[in-house]
């Protein structure tokens, strides 16, 4: 079940990638820049913008996103084309 879901996600990403044609380089640059953007946001003090008590929550969410997105982006590089369908040639 989990394997089917991961194949569907990979296939969906590959379909999206093929449909993006001219915008691929921009989408890739944005995806690769997200961890750097989150690193830059780590130094911003959001306590004046957020309600009391939310500053620590926002900082922890940003820290978790930085770690998770780094892992996700590295794994996206390993996504290859789906295996060929079994059948006669």
C-alpha cells in the first residue's frame, strides 16, 4: 500500500515535471532555494508580528521545515523515471 502510494507520488511528480517544460528551471530554482529562504527566516524576530505565545511556535515550525525540506529535496534528486511496464516487446 505504501509502495503504491510512493509510486503514485513519483509518477505525479514526473508528470508535473514533464508538463512544466519551459518553467522547469524556474521551479527547480525555487525548490532548491526554499531551504536557504528558511535559513534566512531563522534570524527574523516574528514575536512583534504574532500574538503572544506564538513566537516560539513559529520558530519551531521554521526549524522543523528547514530540516525536513533539506531531506525531501535531497531525496527528490534520487527520483528517476518509473520502471518500464512489464509486457511483450
